[in-house]
C-alpha cells in the first residue's frame, strides 16, 4: 500500500507512507542523498510497518528551489523543525525513527523538542561532531574539513564525482554510482552551506537529553564515523542504548550490506 500525501509541506518534500502495520517507521536520509537510497531495505520494512519516506529540502529531487534556506539550516534545529512539521501534518506520533548520518542527530534534536513523536531512535552511521577536539576523536582535523569545504566551493561537480568512492564501499561500484548520482543532482549553491553546517556541527550536548531507547548502528570501518564516536554516543545517551556493528566497510550499509542491516534491525526491533 502506498499513500501519496497531499498536505502542504509534506507534499513539497515528497513525503509518502508505504506498507502496513500498527507502528510507523520514519526513514530519514543523510547528506547529499534522497529517499531512493532506502530502496533495498524498504520491501522488508513495509511488511511490518507503515514506513514514512521524505526528502530533505537540500535533495536534488525537491522541485521548489526556494525551500532550502541557508540561514534556517545553519544548524540541525531547522531540520528538526521540518521533521516535526511533517509528523504533525500527517498526525503521526510515537514513531520509530531511523536516521542515516546527519539525520540521526536531527532525530535526537527533534526528540528533545517533541518527545511525543518518538518511541525509539536508530542512529545509522551518525556522529554529533566530525572535528577532533581535546578528549574527543571525531575523525577529522579542522584542516581536513576546511579542505572539503574548499573543494566543494571551487568545483562542486568534481568533488561530487570523487567523494562517493571514499565513503561508499568501493567493492560495490553500483552503490558508489548511486550516491554519486544523488550528489550531482544537488545544487552547488545548496551543497556549500549544507556542508558547512554538517561538517561543522557540534551536537554532543544534545545526547544527554535523549532518554528513550536508542540503537547505534555502525560499520566495522567508516572513514566518516570512527568507532570511538559510537562509544562516546552510547556513554552520553541517557536512554537504554546499544551499539550494533555490521561487518562491512563504508558509510552506507543500507546500500552495501542491506541484508545485514535488516538482520540487525529485525533483532533490535523484533520482526
């Protein structure tokens, strides 16, 4: 069953509900992606849940170019407001939220604003901060992030061609190409402020305000999110929090190891 939604903002961000079940699962894609990147795990999930899909306003699949406001999205709070707006428009509460990468932390921020909307968070390859600082290993030096931003600013299409092979398991070239296509569809004037927000974020303090069950899902090797980040997050989150490691490389297990990811989700969520 596919329910196409005709409600304001939800329509503008291509929201739809697929599947059947008493509970709702929300799938929120990460930087540079769109909802199509969930395609491999969607058939299984729709047997057990009503699954809400949508595109963040930065996605190339968004028809209205004016939806992305760099000032609004200079922090994750703007994205959290969008998520809350979608759930409110659709009358959804007590959802299971699965957020990839940046979306994991957006889910955490949204929970602190509206706890009634969530019953569990699944944080897939997520990080509250990418830059190393004293006592914290985020995975990147400030100079590394500055170089990424400079590359996006000087020649976005060139950066979008080469970045996917660093973050998607190169053993799966089809998946590398899928993410590459998404990045190329994102407008450079959107990509630059978005990258500044995502790679400069520091949401470590929000974790202590998360007091519902959480599952952190990592791959064994992720250049974007080192294993130390998962340990840090688990220690900070107040709710019951477990870490599940999938035996694959890269930042996109829903593309490159979807069966293993589904097995983890089935074990954690009981389907």
